[in-house]
């Protein structure tokens, strides 16, 4: 009890000491980082759980690319979608253009009946971002409800008239809230609700249009269970049955994975803080050997000293963790605003669970970092009061390593979740540390040459940098890591977007025209040539599902783990042509040409995924017809050619009997963009996909995600600064001694100050240069391996990073050490004893 | 555990029998203390003198239980130290043994008052704060209670250290070169204070010193030459 009180008392008396401050600062940064992501992740997860059934808008949802005509008895009477006991609702989702005047925008239309949604609430407001009132999602006749984001795209407001296909509607309100909204956060096309009975008059639905039929069910659990059990066997691979629990689980599973990676990013800041804490704790122990020895003289036992220092550590740990959590609570709101600008107000309030996780993480990090130093502290021999050179009894290196290592491993394992990810994370971390250490050492060796050329205080500053080699390596490594990650993220963003834009060859098609009805083909061609626009070939498009290979159901021909592929879950776009499209090349077999036989050509990636070879007989389900054909060639396709590309191309004539719409791509030069509004007005049912807008949309989503990660990297930079400060503090006594000597020998204050500035600016510049090099190399690898983008250097990076490094390291270094240039030599001598 | 040596009266505060300390170095074994015999009665004052490296501080540290001898036996305040481990020796010292050091050993973060408070708190004294204030007053520094060691002169720091040594009412005080870091005048005043407090508290005082004036104030003097003790009887 005494030692508990004494520990707190001594802590309070020493609260102004540099070590405690750095330790606390590092802990706050680390915990702030993990709690920011922890809070947000928890809020999102709870939002999903709390939504439950309202998430799907039903207890059970069936999605299908085709209407489902027959439903299993006995739950559904008369094989019609009417049941005696289950509530039902039906909706249809498709993409189309919405136009107002000369403005047009691709939207996702959901045509709903009066019962939609069966569960949850739809709130409709009369202006964007208002709270709205609960109303049925089905608008009044002649009206639509739109997502707030659509209005600025069309320069429209509530009450305006817009055109969808051949019909006109009034915007009667904006959707303020709808079931499942969180899941659609990153959707590209704004959603529009219209009446199911008014779809027909738009005339946008063509054979070959991509449609999703949504069937919702709600009712008693046992009936639902019986119904879904009976239903399951009747659905094919393109149709999905989602229970409310399942729906949430699926989304939560996907989310949990993303969440885990983000948490691990946050963990890097905590681990970097651990380095700062370890250094601060080590210096604290060094400076307290005398205190510990004295207390042993006064009668304190090992256990009592352990209590005393443990109390101090625990108090600091809790204090730092709680402040970190408070900062995390503020930062997560900023993060939520970046990721979910529209939904942030509807997220549940902050949960308590992440507080526990963050505090325990903070304490674990603190324990791992500082226990070895404290173990030495309590092993100080009391005889040290008489012989000050006596070191504490050594603690076996393996014990220190085991204590720190296991604490850190527990932390990493906790955040990574599974053994494989722990391995990958620890491996990557070790690799990164190895590379950074090596680079830092090399940079310091190079620095020796520069130092020889320098003179005066600059030479003195550089000498300091080279003399404290271990410290310099650590500082350089930590800061390089932080700058490197920040830079890499910026490069990925700018290069990827610029790369996509640059990759489009000049005059490559920049618009896709989708959903061209057979009777419009000639008119469209005429319109385009009248306006001197160069369009690709018109490809007919039929949607079909691959069902079998050589008579065996396709799924059964694949190993268990290969069955879950999009190629089987989705309906494929099938086309026919006699001429091998440009950007395609036959890799195996022979091109069918204009031979009118049941022959097909398959894209090489699909062939690889599904184990298809030339000679295989495939069957496709198109509507209620089955279409069989033999593979006569395997093709490579250049997917980024911006031409309509297809997985499966039939020989001419094979699809004639099937209803089809067509697709084409067209190049519209910037000065001819005025043609498009006219085109949309003339052919309102044809969907015009602007690649520019698509890229701009992706860019916007990218910016939001990257903004969020950059916020986390802010913690990493702060942790890097904490490492710099901690290492400088650890060398402060030695530096003060040198300063005393220099000043006694006649060095002026300005000389010392210049020396310090030279040292820190050099350190920051070096870190910036190393980070630039690392970022260029990493970006080159990413560009080359992942995205096949052309390589190029980023000169601005080599300027910006060293400058940022010099500024940040210079500031933190100067703030930590300026004291030694200001104190008179005599006072220094006294302070150092 | 050996019972207090009841054969003698008054009970000795410290007994050393055949005390030897050897350290092994690269060049062989070095004897720092050899066969030292010593008994200090309660209330006695003893000066340990000798040239640098003669083993004075080593002997002091062992008598105080801060270190273990290679051979021989020590009894401190009736307890045979050879039988006690590091922690048990610490418990024995708590509140019963005071220390004064050459380099004062005040904690820099604590004020003068708080430095005196520390051993009182460690000994669990209920009236710790009052006692600390009382002892600070006794050494004439009541006005400097809130000052940290950095703000005190060497002499003032040593006065705080002396107050700290006596504050717990110890039975024995060990002092290692208490004037070693002070000028002659200040040193003389410190000696005065030390003996005055010692006399009024009737504490056993064992000190190590180079200073003949200080040694002369003690009732007995043990002179060490190369680790061997020679008792000098003072006039």
C-alpha cells in the first residue's frame, strides 16, 4: 500500500521529466492510432448488426438475373408469388440514363411495388441531407425518389422534371435513408426509386439488358426456414438466396477483412511507438538506478520496488491509453466523414468495446517496451550508493527478448487474427526493418564523405550524427518508414489515375453505348456518322449462363475451391461475329470466321479458370433455351483497349433466334461532346457510359479511401517524431557534457545551435531521400507487376520528401535539445552531477 | 537466525568476525579485506580511516548489509547477516539504519522536505510529514523546504541528507566520507551538526573518512592498511 502511494507520489513529482513525457506521448500516439480505427470499425460492425433484417429490407431475399416464374409449394400458393403466410415484395433493378435538359447521368433504378421494403424504413426528405420522414419507397404515380448525390450531377432539385428512357418523371423527394444503405457506400451510380408499374413506359428494358430481380420475403421463422429449404434446390448458380443474418454476415465478413488490414496499418504506428517507449523507458531506468539503490538502502525489498515501478508504469499506461482513446474518438469521426460522407450521422454512437481493446493494446505495448528496462532497475544492488559504477545485475537477454517479443507477438496476433497473417505481418515487418537498417547504415557511410568536406558547426553537427550511429540508424529508419508510406500512398493515387487516363490511346473510344435495341441499330449508326463520330462494330449481346462442359454440370468439373468464381455466378455477355475483333489474338485452335456452325471462341483467362480446352462442348442457358457449341479457339483479349470485349464469341448465325440488344464503343472528341445530349434525347433508352466519368468516380472513391489511410499515416509520422525525440533525449546527457566542454573552450551559443540544426536537418534530408528512393522502387514494382503501367520517376518527390523530413526532424530535434545551448556551462555541470 | 548476542552488555550494534572480501580479477584473486574483527557497541562512534583503496567503503557497505563478505560473519542490530538474503537485509535496514553519503544522494525531482520524507514513507511512519518538517528545522533549513537539490548549495544538500538519515530514529547511521565533497569550513559545520544530532539521538555512528579532524571526533578509530584493520585508540 505504501509503495503504491509512494509510486504515485514519485510519479507526480517526476511528471515533468523528459522520459515520462516521451513515453506518454508515444503511447498516446500509438493508442490514438489503433483506437481511431477500432472505434470506426466497431461502429460500422454494430451498424450492420443493428440493422439486421432491415439491412436486406426483408427476412429473406432472392436475387436473380431472370424473373423466377415458379416458387416451391407449399409456402407459396398456386406457384405464384403470393403466399398465405409470407409477406412478399418484388423489385427490379437495372441501369439507365436519367436526363434533365442537356445534363444526363447513369443511375441505378430500382422499380418497387407498394410493399417494398418489408423490413426497415425508407425515409424521404424534401431536400438533400435533411432527416426526412418514413414513407413507402414507392413514389406516387409519375414521380421518382432519388439519392441526394444525383441532384448536383443533373443540376436538378426536388420538384424538377427528368427523363428516363422515353418517360418523364417528377423528382418528388430525396432518399435520406434506406435499408442496406451502408453496403452500397461505394456504389458508383446514384440510386433512383420508381414505381414498378411505370417501368414499361420508359422502354429502356431490352433483351440483353443486365437486370436484377429482387424478391423479398418476411414472415415467421419456421415458415421462412421451410420455404428457403425448399427454394434452395431450385436456384441456379446465378441466383442467390440471402437470409437477413446471412446478408449481414456476408457483408460483415468482407468488411472484417478490410477492417483487419486497416487495423494492422494502425498497429504499425503503435509498434513504432513501442520503439520510442523502449528508448524512453531505458533512459528512465538509467537515470533511476541511484534512486532504486537508495530505496534499497532505506529498506525497500525487490517486491516493493517492483510494486512501486509497476504502479508508475500502470498509471502512465492507463493515462496515455485513455488520452489516446479520447483522441481516437475524435479522429474516428473525421475518418467516418471521409469514408461515409453521407451515412456518418446514421452510424451508432461510440461503443465501449474498442476502449477496452485500445487500453489493453496500449498496456501490452508499454509492457513489452519497458519491462526489460524496469527489470534491470529493480535488480540494482544497494551497494551502488557507495560505488556508483556498479551496474544492475544483468537480466538474461532471452528473458528480456521473451518478455518484449511475446507482448508484441500477442498484440500482432490479436490484430491479425490468423496465424498466416501474423506470419506475413511479422515477416514483412522484419524485412522492412532489415532493409531500412541497411539503407540507413549505407546512408550514414555516405554521410561520412560529406562530413569531410564540411567545416565549422556543420562538420560538428554531422560528426554527432555519425558518432551516435545506433541512434541515427533508428531515427533514420523510423522516419524513413513514415515518410515512405505517406509518399507511396500519394504516388499510388496519382499514378494509378494518371496511368489509366494516359493508357487510353488518343482517339480510343471514350463512351460505351449499351442497350441498343435491334430496331435502333440503323438509326444509331446514321446518327453517329451524321455527326462524324467513329464507332466500333456493333456487337449483339445475349446474356446466358454457362451450365455444362461435355455434358457434365460445369461446377462438377471443377475442384471445390475453384467453383466460387464470378464467371459461374454471373450471366455472361455472349456475342457473335465472323471477324476476329482487333486487340484479340487466337492462342490455340483456329478462328471460326464466317463458318455458320455451332462453334465458339473462349477468352484465355476464362479457359484457364474453368479448365477449358479446344474441342470441349459447352452448353449455355439463355432464357429458357439451351445453346450448345464446341470450342474451336482460345483467344487473348486486351481488356484495356476500350472496345467491347467478350469472354465467349459465337460463330455467325448461332444467336439469331435469341432476343439481343447491341453494344458499341465510340470516340467523341472533346469539341463534339455537345452531340451527346442530343443523342440521349434521341435515343433515351440507350445507356451512355462515359469512361471519363467512370474514372472520375473511381478517383473520388479512391480519394476518400486514401484520405482515410493518410489520416492514419499522420499517426505514423507522429510516432516517427516520437522515436526521434526519444533517441535524442537518451543522448541528451552526453550531448550536454560535450556542449559544456565546447562552451568552456570558447564555442559560442550560435555555434552549438548551428551544429544541432545541421545534424537534424541532415537526418531529415537523409530520411527524405531514402524514403523517396523506397517509394520510387515500390511504386515501380506496383506499377509494373500489378497494374502494368509505364515506369517513370517523380522529381517532385525527391524535393518534397527531403524538405518535409528536414522540417519535421529539424523541429522535433531542436525542441528536444535547444536546452543545452541555453544553459550556462556551470549549471550544466551541476545538473549532470 | 542467530539470537542477539546476549553475552555482552550493552548489546553491540555491529559485530564483524574474521571478515574477508576477495575479488577475482584477470590477474588473480585480490584481497580487499582480510580477517577484520570488529565490535561496535550501541551509541558508540567509530571512524574507519585508511588510504584510498584500503577497503574502507567496502567494509562500511558490508557492515550496513549492502554487500556480502567472501568469508566471515557480520551481526547487525542483533541479526546475523550471513543468514539473510538481499531482501531480508533490506527489511532489517528499514527505519533502523540511516545513511549519509559523500555525494549526498538526494533525489533531484524531490524538494528538500520530500527527500527527508522518502525514508519515513518507506518505513510506513504515520507522522511522516510532521517528522520530516521537524528534522528539516533541526538542520536549519525550514525556509528551504520547497527547494530542490539543484537550488541548494553542497553544504545545504548534505544537511538535508543528514536530516534524512536521522529522521527515522535509526539505531545506527553509516556515513561515507560525509565531508568529502565540501570545503573545509562547510565540512566543519557539517561535522558539528552530525555529532550534535548523533549525541542527542544516541545513535551508533560509523563513518568512513580521510579527514583527521572528523576521525578525531569519534570515540574509536579503525585504520585499514591494505585490507587489514588496526584499531587506533584515541586519547
